[in-house]
C-alpha cells in the first residue's frame, strides 16, 4: 500500500496550512459528460464517482490481484480504505480520523495475511503547530522505515521542507508549481489551459491541501501543481529523466498522457483518461 502517488496536480488558493477556511480546495465546474470515470495505466485502473476516487484495482485477473475501495465522510474527506484480493480476502484496512476542524489527526492501518491471527499495524498521529505552520507526524509502525516526519509550510501555505529521520526534502516553487525537489527539476506547459479533474484525481480525496499532503506522506511534485508537467530532469544522472506529452478531446480535456523515460531509448507508458 505504500506507493508514492505520482499523478494528479492540484489547484490551490491557500494562505495557511492549518486554517481550513483558507485551505479549502474547490472542484472546478465541468463541461457535461466530463466527470472523471476511469484512469487506466499499464498496471492499475482507477474508478471515480463525482470526481472522487472510489476504487483502485490491479490490471489482470490473477488470484493475487488486489483492489482498494475508498469511503468518504459527510464532509467529503476520505475516511476509510479497504484492500481486497480477487478471492474476496480482505488484506488491508485503513481508518482516517479527523478533529472538529476537519484536520487529519490519526491514520490507522491494519495488514492481514492468510493467517488472520498474524496482524501488522501502522498508526500515525498528526500534531498541528498553528503559530509556526508546522505539522508533525508520529509513526508507530511495524515497518522500521516508516519514520516520523515534520512538515514545514511557507507563507503561501505550501510545503517547503519535510524532514524524516536524517533525511529531508527541500522544495522550490514558481507560484504554486514545484520546480525543484532536491535534485529533481520540473518543467510545465505554460500555455495549455487545464480542464477537468484528472490533474486533481488524488487531491479530490480531501477538502484541504494540508490533509492531502500529510496523508500521502510526501509532497510529490506531480501532485501539487496547477499545470501539465512536461519534463522531469534528474540531476544525479541516474536515468530518472521523463518527458510527458498529452492528447486532448475536442473540448480540451486530456484523454491520454504519454510518459517517456529518457534513457537508452527509454520506456514508454500511456495513461488513458475517460469521462462520463
């Protein structure tokens, strides 16, 4: 379940990381017939209702194939995730708890193997320092690599630094768009008008930017921007460079994203977006 989320950009109007009145994210009005229906990659199908993700499932029909079902509370925030194998066995359950300000204060995960008595848990508690715009995540986990984290928000309400163990992520922005994440640099399409909710497919699981970021663990650059990303350049020289191109329908909504890894001829991955 611990997969970094690498798609879906975010539209923001933010001035504080802890004030839910200014941190609220609103859906963009849609042209009829352009609510998200499915996003399909080489390995995963994502399904939506009212532009909120309700199911994530593996491509294929093997016994080990998995799907995750998402449930939301009355405020529209993600409240539970259940992971099920194709044989019906529930192997994962997640509970998300909010305070009176609709901020995430706990995320409780339970992992089951075929022997139901063998259970692993990971519980995360979140503490908010509203004076200094800091959120602290305290991990109590079976996983030794699940480290406590501290999120530092800048004056625009965007995460500028995340510390975890002895590591940290430093972020630089151009407006609301991340242009540098440590050694990674990002380039965006400054001319194409963004339409639809594909770029917001993950952030729509929450009503606030802060909830979205701390739930995911790290502020992945592809998920916290307002434009279509066109290139990711890795300064380390380890072959992580990726170019992105897009196809659009007659109304200007994205229908295909082409990802091309720039190394030795590269690997390509197409993402297909459908609407209803």
